[in-house]
C-alpha cells in the first residue's frame, strides 16, 4: 500500500530507485535504513500490475491509477 501512496502523492514521477529509498525510511525518522531497501521486483509484484517499469528500469509508470482516473473520476 505504501508504494501506491508514494506514487499517487508524488509531485513528479519517481524513479524506481527513489521509490525504493523512500520506502526504506522508517516512520518518525529521516534516516535511510539500507537494510529496508526493497527490490524493484518486489515493488512491482505487490502492486498487481498497477505499477509498471518504463525507460530501461529507471522510471515508474502508474498505469493502473492513471487508467482508473481517466475512465471513472474524470467523467
């Protein structure tokens, strides 16, 4: 769920590595915990195709959320 929260609330498209680092920071701290950095493969697996990797594994595309928004919310 945190993955989708970060993607949906970011001011700009996040790179895959940026998202992994954001998720590694524990609540209430500002320090990066390198032991908590998830694999990009794990992030993609937990979003059930709502998130896709584009541009040689550098950028993330919230395809599912964008599709849902344009099909339902913007009507």
